[in-house]
């Protein structure tokens, strides 16, 4: 079979060129794997899909990665159990199905991240204490008890390992701050950076611990050599006791010339994707498992010593809220995205709600007016004038100008009669004051055990269905299911609500699970008259948190790297190739489950046609043409992503998988070959 033949031809504009002409064997005896149908004359206008991020603190995507803080357990709150949950006989009380894996009682080392050195013995004893707290929001600190003359133990240290080690660079300084309270300690403390073996690699800062009130100290540490997995060290110099709290160490080279809390290399990758929006703070973090564990945005503002952090039902279970409500908007600005704030409705995770009888969820009673006011305050903080209470607070925190808030999602994965009533009350209150914002409603989710095949059948059950402007649908299912949904949205009734896919997860063997998401994406593209939004997830994971097991987020972040995966590249191929006119295109004549997919459109801005094709088969396939309207070969820009089972980008193999871009000659009237497990995009005029 002649896969790529060079042929010369002349375009209609008279340009002569020689390029590889892409087509398969045109012999009439060839066997084809399907038919590529395209009709240039059958078109409909669509809105280009807006691709954004679903940001939720899972898998240390923020802690230890995007959030550039190097100290782990900086406020000694990481072992704090979930508020409002009592434990009896090793199980949470008063929750349904307390023995399921997701409800395992949270336990963590109170001093996780911290240790003393030498490991065999040191007269420096550390413990977590609730004595003399800095504030009601910061209840715990570390008590240091030096029990012997330290001169006899010159190597004795307190170490913080950070999140799997600290990447220390000689061209970067590290800004240190910490709070100390003296009890009966009389000598200075020495603080510095060390390598993997505990050997000093930076300058030393001496801190005089004289004050019996909590006092903040700060300084700057500069490494003398590069260390990939270094540590932070505290060296006591005499016997005695003192307390330490809110220890923070930030590199000076964070995004925005060191002014932000974000790691520069990770933000650069996020910005390169160019998301249209960011959905924040989740996800299940929004509703928690009770009122106490819901997302309370006001607790995430201001100095870090005033942020208590929170247990989360998702690993790593505890978040510092270093990336808080204010930082969320800063991140949106840094990457050029609109903001989508997901507000709690007072409804908790359905898996933590008792049912009586079955499917009658007994949601907790809350003061809904308080949640409405809290949402109004949140919006005012984001876009209110600086003469308002919360607009002034935003200005005080360093941002007088409004943030790019565009969307408000009312709840996360909330559903049922209680939600339908609450949605209406919340929508009425918020839209009356902020009519220009776009409000998003939730749909039922599959994980509760039952799911409507058509999620939209619940829209008429809302108090006022006309107020459901955008409907968020979450899907977690198999490869086969995704393939079957390629025409799902074609059947949606128009004039009801715009489409938002806030979460999509396709399980199954890589790379076919990743490629299968393309079947859904193409269905969304083809139905762009629904003004679709699509939130990518999972956005990031920490490589060491994953224990170096292959997982498929868009970015895998290590202590010193941020790696774009095949997921990033596939998603970006959709992101970079949107269109506003959709052509009639399909794959025909496939036996069994469809596993080859196509969409085609026209981008009026660039005046280019865009053809996307995905092959889920584990073999190369050939499509015979049934194409109307494209009579001559054209010069095309081809982007091809070929995936191989077991071959993926990691911090060890960062460039294993990448799209290949070429300029070719394309004849749509000739058979077309697709590589096994691949996606290809052609752009041409």
C-alpha cells in the first residue's frame, strides 16, 4: 500500500508546490474499514466550544505543586480531623454506609513533613500542641523541647522534608517566614537549607527567640549548590522550650516576577493551553460532607496565619487553602481565563446523606438566606466596586480592579426536589443584583446509583425551568459508553438550556480511554448551537504522590518538572481547532460498535476548514471517501497524535509522546489512512 506519495499539482490560486499527498491504495479491490462522508454544502452555524479547566484540590495538584510553598504541614494543622464528624468504634457516626472505603476515618501523623535528626537519637523532641494557640483559626503549633546541652550534639536538627523534597537552585533565593513563642529558651536559633544527607547548603539565619508572645520572623536563604530534594533545617543552640508555627518558605521566582504563590513552570503550561475558563473550587470540595466541611471562601482570604485550611474527602485529604478564593482569581488572570465560581447550596455530598425511604435524600436543614448572602458577598468581592464592603476587601488584598468573574455555578452535583427549590431562590437573589453573570444548574450524577439516560428530563422539575440557563452534566463511564454517545447531543431539544460538561471521566485501557473522550468532544462540537462549555479534568497530579504510577492528568508535576501528557496534547488539539460553522460529516459502514470518529467545520476567522479524525482501533485503518464539495487536492497543515499502550510522558520520559505537525497535500477524494490509536487534525483553505 502506498501510504505517502509525492505529487505535484496546482491550486486554484495558481500556486504550484510539491508536497506528500496523503491517500491510501485506490485500487478497487481494496478493503476499507469504513466510509468518510463529508458534504460541504450541508452546514449549520455553531458556537465554538469553550474549553476550560476543572480545578479541584485532588492528588496534590495544588499542594506541593502549583502552590509553590515548600514547607509541608506549615501550620501543623494537617492532621486535624474533619470538623463535625465524631468517631465511634473506628467509624464515623451518623453517616450512611460508614464502612465504605471513601469513609475511612481520616488519620495522619500530626507532624507529617517534620522530623528530627539524627534519626537514631537527638535531644531535640518535637510534638504538636494545642497550648497557647496563635488564634482560634490556627489551633496547633509545634512544641520544641531541647533536653540536653546541645554542645554535645552539634548535628542535632529539626527538618522539614517538604512535599517529597525541596528543589533548591543557586539562581533562586528562598523567602522564609515563621512565628515563634519563647517558653524558657535563651539562645538563638539557626535556620538554613540542607541537602538529602542533612548537610548545610545555604547561608545561615540566626533568630533571637526572646519574646514570650507570638512573634513573626523573616529572612532570605540562598543555596550554594543545586539540590533536587533538599530540606529546611532548624538548629537549636541551647536547652529549653519554645513553640513554632506557620513556617513558610517560598522561592523568589514564582509566577509574575515572584509576586504570586504559583510555581512558574506549571503556570506556563496552564497558560499554554489557554483555557477559556477555570471552574473552582470543585467538585466535591464545594459541598463537603457536612456544613463544617463545605467550602467557606472567607476563611481562605488574608494572611496565611489566618487560614485554618480544611480536611477534604479527596486525597491528600487536607488543604492549606494557600490557593484560596483570591488566588483563584489571580490564576484566572495569569492564564487569561474567565472565572467560574461554584457556590455551595447547603446540600452535602449525596453519598453522605441518609435516605428514607430509598432515593428520598434527607438533606440537612440550613439557613438558605445565609448561603445566598455568602454568595452575594463572594460576587461582590470578585467584581464589586471598591466602595463596597467586599470590593474594598479585595482592594486591601492588593487587587483594586475587578476580577474576571463570568460564571456562577449554583451547587456541585446537587439534584432532586430540595435542590430545585433552592436553585430558584438562589438564582432569583443573585441574578436580581448581578444579571450579567451566567448562572449554571446541576444535574443528577451516575455515582449515586441511578442516572437518567437523558439528564435534561429533570429540567421541567425545576421551579421555573426558564431560569435554567446552563445545565451542567457530569459523566463517569466506560470506553464503550463514550463511543455510543457520539450522537448523544444531536437529540437534545433546542431552546431549553445551554450545555456544560463540567466533568468527564472515561475508564478503561490507555490510550483508548483517552481517545474515547474524543467521541464526546466531537458530539459537543457538532452541537455547538447549544453554546457548549467543556471543563477538562483531571488537570494535574503530583508524580511522587502517585508513587510514580502512570495516571492520565493533563500535567504531571514533579519537584522540579511539569510534564505535558498525551491528554494535554489531545485536549489542546481540540482547544486550538474550534470552528463556528459545522459541516455534515460522519463515519459510515462500520460493523459493530463505532470506534472511528470525525467532525468537520469551518473557522471564519482564519478562513480555514478543520477536519478532525480519531481512530480507537489498535490497527491502522483505511477510509473510502464519500465526499461532496472538495474536488481538488489542497495544501493542508496536519497535526497528528499517535498513542501507544504503555508509552506516556512522565518526569523520567517527558518527550515520549508529542503531536507531529507537517505540511502535506490532502485529497479528500482518495482513500484516507489513519494510524492505530490516533487523532489527526487537518487545516486547509
